[in-house]
């Protein structure tokens, strides 16, 4: 079953589709303005549409890499303008390369300059119109949350933050305790009790009632909820909805039975064989392509810092098996001589050398792990492997943490592209929620999407 956590929302698809039409139209108008109507007709007959589509595709590719299809990023209009100019600058370079190697693709002298100016105007104008329209558009779904635990409040906060993108509205919370009605939690607050659910569904046009499992057991009258369901009220478990909209699984509101009976979890035998072939082919190709970068990284480390070029470290892999991971050394040789194993420090880590900082930001220090992929210790995509010292403590502190070891760890993963940094127990818990989502929903299509997002993360220097 397709998950909204891994797919663009309908609003995002509308934004992308209409923007593609506007950019393509801008190119056509630029040809008409610069060369005239007759030349436009000749161009359309002479594969002109394909040439215009090349500019459109290049432009949207750069807009995507500038995060301009993340509706939370472009809420600031100044940021929108700056990122649009950056994306158009990158588009100019890409199109110039195409024109240099394939002169037949050129639409006409001066056409691209006019098209670029038009694209800036229509893109920013369309974004402002889209933002205005989403404020008055009917919500795609109206939800009533039954339960007021931390997971329910966090879900409401995330959906409220992404309201422009998803179009989902939380109409309010329901709590078994009548004394709590009127209390403010997130915008909005507690608006009724369990007995009020049928009337709230009618008066507030609720599409789904979301029940928190931890609040349901022993607190909610299940016979009443069953009666409401039989009367046509639509219900959903909070973990199911949380997974659907956020791309992660809420472990603090999770029972093993939900994991047992829910969809997903591809068979290791069927999925693993295909994945292994993809891993071998992908890692072999990447090793060949990355050899110049690896040689330069090794030389820079050797010339600027005493000690070995490669760093070896114990990590926990599939089924809890400990293996040796290989990375380019980015820290001093004695970095952990006094402290032992410690979390990496966000920002400027004093243990990191100057060259180490550069190869870390470019992710070049991770390239030797391609050998781990070929050996079978790791996969191209999967949960990030952690050190045994950390795994022992995290397994004791975080429920379901051991489940991330049912698959091979990955060079990149869903958590790495969706969460900015991990350097604490709280960060490990947040990343585990993404890891469980990946394990539950993994597929070749999801792996390809993660790899594509990883390339974007490397270019924009995000993720972890």
C-alpha cells in the first residue's frame, strides 16, 4: 500500500504540474517574443517542443534541488526569491553544457535569457497565488484525535506545521476526563469527551476519528466506539495515521500487536536476493567512479595528519553481528584515547582535522564503506550501523531498538535523508522511528527514492 510519508501530497503534485506548464509556456512565449510567430510554428514542427521540455526539466530539477518543492521551506518570500534565482543560475549552467555538446538543441539566440526572466516572474507569481489558494481551499482531511498523550500531541503539531502541504486539519482532541474539556494543547485543544464524538463528527465534518492506543486501553468505552463505527464513523489507529503522514512509526504509542498484524515487512528471502544484486552492481560502479575522489582524499589525509589513512571501527550489523567498518580517517588518531566512545559533536567537532571536516561535509569519508557493501556487511540502503557500545545502552533505553538489526545496515537510509543529525539518545529514538518505517515499507522503489534524496542531501550538505 502506498504511504503518504514517501509520496508527494496532492497539493505538491498540483504545484509541480502547474509550474511545469508555466515554465514550458514561458519558453514558448520567449521564442515568440524573440523570433516571431512564424519561427515559433517552425520550431514546434522541428522538435521544438522537445527542446523546450529540456529547459523545463532542467529548471524543475534545479528547483527541486533548491528545496523549492518543500512547502515549508518556501513560506518565507525572501527565501523563495533567493532560492529561485539560485535555481535559475544552476539551470543556466546545465543548459549551457547541453548547448555546448549538442548545438542542435539551441532554440535561438537570446531566447533563453528572455525565458529565464519570464520563468522568475511566473514561478514567484504562481507560488504566491498557490500560497493564497491553499489558505482558502477545503482541507483534504479533517481529523479528530481521541487521546492526549505525547504521541497524539506531537502528531497534531507536525500536521499543523505541514498544513499548507498536506491540507490536513486537526479539529480538536477528545479526552475521557470531562474536567479537561477546554484545555489548550496544540491549536486547537480538548473540545469534548468520548460521548461527544458522534455530535463532533457531524457538526465539525470530521473525516476520521484517530484513537491513541495507549489512551484506549482501560480508559475508553470500546463498546461505544464500536457502536459509532457501526453507525458509519470512520476510525484509525494513531500509529497507522502517524506512519501515513509523517513517514515514521511512533514507538512511544506502539504495541507489538500493531507491528504483527499491520501490512508491510517484505520477506527477506524474496527482497534480499534482488537487493543484494543491486548492492553489488551499484557498489562496484560507485567504487570505479569514486576512485579519483578517494585517491585525492587519501593523499590529503596523509599529507596533513599523522596516522593511517583509513579508520576501522566496530559496528553492529544484521542479526546483531559485529563487523569492521572502513572510513577515511577524519579525526586525530588519539581522538577518543581519554574519553572512549562518545557521540559525535554537532557543528565543529574539536576532534576533527581540517581535511577531515572537508571530506565529512562532502561525505567522501564514507566512500570506503562501499567495500563493506561488496563484502555483504552492509547494503546501499538501510539503517545506519551503530557502535556496539551505543547499541547496548540504546537497546535498554529505547523500545523496539533491536528490530532495526533485522536488515543489513546501509550506506544511506530513510533516517539519514529525513532527519538532520543524530548525537543523543533522543536523536536515536527519532531516527529509529524512520528506520522502522523503512523496514516495514522497504521496496526497490523506496530504495531508489532514498538514493536520489541522498544525492540531493550531499549536494545541499544536509542530513547526517
